[in-house]
């Protein structure tokens, strides 16, 4: 498994997140669209979001960017479902090392892939941090 390294800016953001939400953060990613994705420990999602999403709004205002909070799950299928929320998927399947996500309709599939495959690439990178997979496919 590759060593994870964080720069000073990301460490400050992670510290701020933990102070505001009072939750234990597992990881943090800045994707190609400058979206901040926070991975929280199991059963910490509600606390991290806060009542009426107060923590999310406060962090977005302080950091001046959109954020996404994802709850970690040790099972690959559930983690992928958590990662792509609020999008609903029909099923998540693993075939020959590839994670196959079946979208409910063409709009969902398009959003899972994203412009220039940006969402697909970002989600694949995040999944690879925790699970040994060859890639991510949208069916």
C-alpha cells in the first residue's frame, strides 16, 4: 500500500474539520474539481454533518469551497454506495478486480462518470486508497 502524505494546507483543513465537527477523520481528498471529500469513521456521519447540516455550511463558508462527507465502511460495496451518495445505484458488484456500479438511469450514470470522466477518476482514486481494485466501471 502506498504511503499517504499530506501537505500543510490539507493538514490544517483536516484539523479544522475535526475541531468543528468533533469527529474522528479517517482521510481527506481534494479532487480535480477542488471538491473537498472528508472520510469519517463508521457511525460518525450524522455527527460530522451536524443538525440541519450546520457543520457542512460552516466548513464550506470557512474554506470557501464545496465539501462532501463520506462515512467509511470496511465492506467495499457499502463504501462505494456511501461514496456516490446522494446518487442512488441499483447495485455494486466486483468482477475480476473491477468494481461495477449499476446506475438506476442514464442521468445517474452520467453523473457517476462526470465531465471528462472526472467523477469516475476521483471515486476510483479514493476507493483504491482502501481496497485493492483494478478499476471502477459504470454500467
